[in-house]
């Protein structure tokens, strides 16, 4: 798995094919809507519990490589750890870095700029 720190994209392989995930605002909002859970902490909890909805919709909604239809017929169990790790990495890549002095895991302070 490779994380592009500049773009926030995650490239990984499943079943011998290469996929790219990107947790941009629209894709992440669609993912959250599909899961119908509040916040990213609940999404992460579902991923750690190997929830099939979290894995499938994470792959489908965050896929930016144009081959997301592959996931429709893919078996879950053989690819569960790699898929969950890639989805989590894509979400994390889109979050701001904590600033010095901030508590770890709470994200950093951000400032809107025009």
C-alpha cells in the first residue's frame, strides 16, 4: 500500500489488481451517508469490527481509480484485512495533522482560508 501524502490518495492491490482510494469531501460524505452512522469514529469502529457494509461501501465510495465495479462480485473474507487497512489509510490521509500541543488522535486545528 502506498499513501500519497500530497494528494491523500492510497494505492493498494486486491486480488492482483491495483486500486486507488481518495477520501475527498464528496466521496467521504457519500460513504458516511451509506453507513448512516455519525462521524468518522463510528466509521472507524465499523472498520475495526470487519463490518461488511463499512468495507464494501468504503471501497465503492472512495474508489477513484475507475475500477470500483470490481468490488461488487469480490469475496470479502480473503481481502478483509487489506481492504480495511486501505480504507482507514485513505480516511487518515485526508485528516489534518495535529499541531504541536494538541492531543493525539483529535486532529489539528484548521483555519479556513479564502
